[in-house]
C-alpha cells in the first residue's frame, strides 16, 4: 500500500464546505464540488471530458452501494452529513493512494465533438420543459404510467431517507404492491441529488417538477454516455472528423428512436442502468491505464447496475468476466489472484442485495412473462444496426485487435440473452412480450457501443498525411449527411413507417393536446398529505377527460401517487378504464365495485349517472366513507 503523503491534506478544507453551504442555503454547490473532487482524485481518463464523465458515473454507482449505510444511519439523506461523508471518503482515498488533486486539461478535437453533441442532446430533451408550467410539464409524461410509480418510489426514498425495501412496512399504504422491492438505485441517487438541490421540506406536488427534470436529464446522460462509450471503443485513432459521424449515428439513433421512447415510457431506472452498462462496456472493451482503478471502476459500475436495474446483471457479469480474461495481463498484474477473487466476491454480494430484496419475484422464471406497457423497439432500425456492429467487429477481429475479442463477447452476450428470453416467452406464451423488448434495449446499447470498433479501421496518426486527412474529412462529411438523412427518414415506429405518423422524437417535442386537461386536474385535486397519513384514495370518472378514453385512468393513477394512497388504490385504475359516456350498466357495475371497498373513497365525476350511483350508494350505506365531487 502506498505510504501516506502530504498531498491529500490540501483537500481537508473541503470538509468545511457542507456546513458552510447549509448555513448559506447553497447546498446545491456540494454535489458539484464532490463531482470535481472525485475527478481530481481519480486518474482514469486522459482528457477532461473522459475524467468528468467517468467520475460522475463512478459517483452514481458508488452512491447506490453507500445508500445501504445512508438508509440505516440516523441522518437519512440530510445534505450536511451526506456531503461530509462524501468528502471524507474522497480524502481518505487520496490519503491511501498518496494522490494530489489533479485534473487533465487536455481537450482533444474528438472531445469537442462529444461536448457539442452533449449540449445538443441536453437541449433537445429539455426543450419541451423550457418555459412551460407545471401542468404542461406533467402532460409530457402523463401517459408514462411507470413514471408515476417511479415517482412514488422516489418520494418514499426522499421522505424516509433510505431504500424503500428497508422501510417496507411504512411504504405498504403508500406504494403499489411490489414497488418497495423494485430495483431503486436510480431513485435513490435522484433523491440524494434532489435533497441537495431542494433541501427544505416539500410536498409531492412540489417534488414532481424536480423529478421530471431529473428524469429527463437521466435520459440525456444515458445518451451522452453511449456516445462517449462508442468513441472510447474506437480508440486513439478517432479524431474529430471520424468522431462526427459516429456521434451523429449513436446519439441520433437514441434521440430519434429508442432513447426518447424509453423516456416517454417512463423507464428512468432502465435508462440509469443502461448508462452504467454502456460505461461498463466501454472500459471492459478498452481498459483504463491503471489496473487497480480498472477493477474498482468495473466493480462500482456492476454494483450500480445491480441496484439500478438488475435485469442487466447477467450480461454485465459476463462482459466483466470476458474483459478480465482477455485483458488479464493488464488487470491482474503481479498475479494478485487473491485480491482479484476477493474483489469479485465482494462486488457480486453487494450487487445481489437488491435481487435478494425482491427474491419472491426474481426466483421464478415466469416473472419474465410479466405484461407491461412498452413501445416496441424499431425492428427496421435494429437489425441494420446489429449487422453493422457485427461487421465492424469482425473486421477488427481479422486485424487481430485484442479489444475486438471483448466487443464480440459483448454482442454475443447481449444477443444471446435476448434470444433466450424470446425462446422462453415463445414456449410459455406463444409470443414475445414486455421483457423481450427490454432485452432488445440492451442489445441496442451493446450494438451502438460496438460501432466504435470502426476506429481500428482508421489510419494511425503517424501515417495520416495531409491528403489522407482531407479525404477523411470529406468521407466524414458524407457519412454525417448520410446518417442524418437515414435517421430522419426511418425513425418512425415499425407500424407507422408507411404512414404520416411522426418519429418518437417528433411526438415527444410536439406532444398532444388531450393530456393537458388531465395534468391540470391532477395538480388541482392533489392533496397535501403527510407521509403515512390516512387519506381517501381517488377514483376519476369524468366525461370532460374523455377526449382519450384513458384520461380517467391516468388521472386516477397520478392522483393516488401524489396523494400517497397507491397502496390502497390498486383496483381503482381498472375501474377508471370504463368510458363514462357509455352509461348503460354503470349503476350496477359501479355499485358492485363500491361494495368491495373496506375504506374511504373520493370519486371525482361530472357524469350525472356516476354521481347518482354514488349518492344512492351513500344513502344505502350511511356508514361508508365514500364521497363524490365535481372534478
């Protein structure tokens, strides 16, 4: 172990920052300071962009594991002790390794392309939120039913100060059944960040806009990470000219299609897990220069994947193992087999904690057949992408590139896992379903990162004459135009490829009109309820929301999440699916449903038949706590 050196002592004043920030009401500077400090302590990444991105991902992954401690200690997610702990751990790491704070100020031309692309990605995703009110922001995500449940989990973690699976009894009336054990690393990280950005007390109505903003930024960070990962796999031969079409292809694919689709579906935990998965692929294929940091980085990313979205754990573990086998002379220097074995065991145990918390679901293969709302992956874009990734990987293998061996393993693992899930679903269901589409998301990321193998086909820098560089620039320009045109004309969903329907990005940017009244009703009727307080669940059956027949469903879902009554409102969402204009049968059906309730209920309806049915039920059951109001 390196001897302690004096360099780390220059970081000690950072311990004063959290209390000073709290006293001055500027807690928001602490996470940024932690990010910069981590970048200065790590030595991974030869350029400023590399270092900042890797340190951010490192902190995200590490926070999910440290969250176990934060969930059990008495201070919860209070910004002051959390900030102190973060700086203390970084200072301890600097002391043990004998490092001074140091940042690489290199900013190569390739990184300029990445930085410009990152800015564009952030602006595109935030565009619908800029200058919009709370109702308009919610309307962009009102149909993302998964996001409603994710917000409930985020609210629980933020309020109780720890993982929901460690507070399952308190969450029972608040969260839908099973959500307490759902993988929640992303929710935890976002709750920690939100406590720094908005440290005061809050309600669900004030938390929701923050959560929407953070979710949108998670999607942007995921897209940026995949672009960076592809460029890292390309290696040192990738200059700005070659980076431009690569970033356009990778970022454009995700923005125009699957990344935006996952965002609109509300898959924040999946996006978080895929971002860490993409980073793992990048460092597994092309390891960092320092073997110990390589092991640490892979371990932290695997742990983050386990806590964030453990569906990716089998592929992540297989890729990490393939990397260790291929790059063993670099990673396991001086035959440190015992250290390597202990590190792998500790990583596996920690990464499997969320799996153990949800074991009643995970231990059954039938869970892979669970149904759910999901936008299918664009097959007409996926298969050419996979073919292109396989082709450049094969060419790299022919050239004898060591990194191509891991890249080939990445494609085989991602494709193999997706194929196995499809075969299981075809055998048990007769068709593919929800989780097969999820596995295709993983395959998309693996293929996009693997596209970086094109870098090994580029001429080395010392062989690139002025004439060759000019030719490369022209080819790059032509390839960039081709990428933009191809994605622009083919980004529609499979079912809409021959119609006038827009791409997923177009639909995200322009939105639709019927969601806005639903969002307004939700925000207007949401109750300010303390965590654990007993309030009445809400059922919405309003004719005014029937521009789309699912309007009442989404209003019911979101209201019960904001009112913290989801745990007692499981059956109400299905009731809200009834189109209330079809009044035939409503009195008998609704009265029968009300008979099944054992607690209070608030009905919001402007339909005469619905209102009379509830009033009649009240007269026949004077002891019931069921009320009806205008929406």
